[in-house]
């Protein structure tokens, strides 16, 4: 099948490369010329394990191409996917749909009859209706269908998630569009990946409901961690004890500094705005958003308190800046709020991250990026593990301690054992233990 992907960011590029790997003929389009030039030279715009090899092998096989020309790329496609960004709108937190609607307008100008237009971007319920209206206005003459197909891949594990999804959600009431989507996902269909066919509105809501639920699970265990600290319990045991219950499940029960990233913060906010607009407030999600915001800032204060309540004249080394390991994505990373709190207290901050330092340097101009964690720790009063990259899982604790001036090790991901850190001479802080 001929597939065109509008937007070659995280989702568009990974989906496009995976569709090409399924054997489809794919064009990934982006309006960012520099990005397309780099992709044509096999230089990846993001760090994602396995992506470079996947793109190269499919481009070499002639199944994957990159272009800035929407009109030509759309004209012959069987399916056109919209995978542009839907960030939070400044001021009110609603999803900003301007990129989606601009893409719909451009698609409308060159799309041929019997094409399926698929919204893969995360969009509020009813956006598919508006995409359809925009295209219909430009092209009253043709037959087309607008389908919702939200994406659930996780950054850092994106290719595996795309090729072995827990489920595929397809929202449409149009029979021929459903057949096209079945052919698009045929390899996964044969793999017996569950496909949920539903209405377009239900598909749109499924994505927000899934992210809000996961954000709730994280926030729940974070609050249990705070309670553990007060009550002398251990949140890791509590997580295990509840996670072994099949009705609850073990995933997303790791206490930490609060969720961040390119999806949960903006999607939870957009869901609660949609709910408020429809006079059906989702109070659980409202509480989650508020608790998570407060938590990220509280993490910074926790570190300042461990330094005696004043950061002036102190140096803090941060390990891990990206919102999770195996990505260079810095969007809404908890490290941003932590760095701000530390700088506000007067502390000097140096940081290391295996892949995220270039991105981070753009938004943290007052933080020195250091290419080795032990060097970042030199003369530091505190080391803070913010993101659980594998590179920090087996640090030489004695060497680390010897490099430092002070003794605070704040492990916001609970990757070390309390005993080991105490033995190495650290004043060890972790979460909920
Ligand atoms: P991104 O910012 O990485 O990429 C979006 C790309 O679209 C950019 O390269 C931009 O230049 C391009 N673009 C914007 N308007 C365009 C236009 N009119 N024509 C051509 N290109 C255009 O965004 P992303 O992280 O890939 O997210 C895309 C959507 O997928 C969002 O709605 C997001 O919520 C959703 N999503 C993201 C993830 C994730 O992990 N990143 C997971 C699931 C769903």
C-alpha cells in the first residue's frame, strides 16, 4: 500500500519506518526542510534505539522516502496519516490543533478520491469531525474517509511497541475505510495483535483515557511513597504487594519525581479542559495534574533541604535530564523543575545525560553539561539521580563519593540499595523508603 505520513517527528518517523518495514511504500513528509535533508542523509533527528538502522534498511530498499512536498506525496496515497504535534495551547491548556487543521487543509488540496485520512496525532474528541469538515470544504467532489488511529508507542521502546502493540485502535464507521486500515496493519493482524474497531469519537477518547489512567497510577504510587516516608514503610514493597494483584498489575507503580514527557502532562491537561467544557469535570484527573505539578517542584526543595536549606555556595550534580531513559526528549522533563528550584536556591548545577545534553543545553543555559558523571560530581555537595539510565545503575559508589565534597546522594528513582549507599558513606535519600 502507498502510505504518506504528514509529520516526521517521533511518531511519524517511527510509524513510517515500521510501516515500510511491513513492506508498504512510505513517504514521510515534514515542513522542516533541515529535518528532511538530514533524514535523506540518514541522520536521525531524535535518539531512539534501533531507529537509524531501521530507517537505513528501508530507505536502501526503496520503501521509505522523505519529502517536504505535501501535495505530491499525498496525491497517490491509499492512506495519509496526520502525525503532527498537538502541544498544550498557551494560556488555557487545551490541545493546540492548529498543526492538525493546517495539515488537513493541505491534504485536502491534493488528496485523490477513495483515500483514507488517518489521525494518529493525539486529538480531543470531535477533532476528526473538524478534519473531515475542512477537507470536505476544499474538496466537495471526492469520496474520502477520516479515521482515528491513536498511537500508544513509548519513547525509548518505540519500534518494539509499534511492531508488537498491546492493541491497535481504529475509529471509523465507514466500511471501506476499515478494510484499508486492516490492510495497513495486516502484518500485525496476522500476528494476532488485538484490533479494537470502534467509533471515531471513542477512539479519540481511548487515547486520553489511557494516558490519564497511567498518569493516575504513577501519581497514586508517588503519594503512597510520601505516606511510606511518614509511616516507616517501604514503597517498593507496597508496589510489589499491590502489583502482584492481577486486577492492579505491576507496571507504572515505580515511585519517582513525578511524570513528565511529551504526552502525559499535555494530555491530562487537555482531557480535563475537554471535560470542564462539557460540564463533566474529571476530578480524579484534576487532582493528578495538581499533585504531579507540586511534586516536581517539591523534589527540588527536598534536595535544598538536604543541603541545609540554602543552596548558596553549594554545587549539585544531576545525573539524567531526559524525562525517561533511552530518549533525548526533554519535553516537560521533571529535571526542568528540579533545576529551577536548585538555581533559585543559589546552587550551582552541573549535569550529565547519556543522550540528552544537547537538547537540555537549549533549555537550561545556566547548567554546565559535563560528558562524564564522575567529572560532574567533582567537588559536588550533592549528586541527584533524576533519570534511571542504565549508565547510572552500577556506579562505583566509592569513586563517586571520593570525587565529591559533600555526602548527599538523592536517588529519585530508587535504583540503589539503602545499605550499599550508607556503607559507601553517603547521606542517602530515596523515594518512599
Ligand atoms: P514531534 O513534535 O516530534 O513531531 C511533529 C512533526 O510534525 C514535526 O517534525 C513538525 O515539523 C511536523 N509538522 C507540523 N506541521 C506540519 C505540516 N503541516 N506538514 C508537515 N509536517 C508538519 O511530535 P510527536 O512527539 O511525534 O507527536 C505527534 C503526535 O503524536 C502528538 O499528537 C502526540 O501527542 C502524539 N503521540 C506522541 C507520542 C510520543 O511518544 N512522542 C506517543 C503517542 C502519541
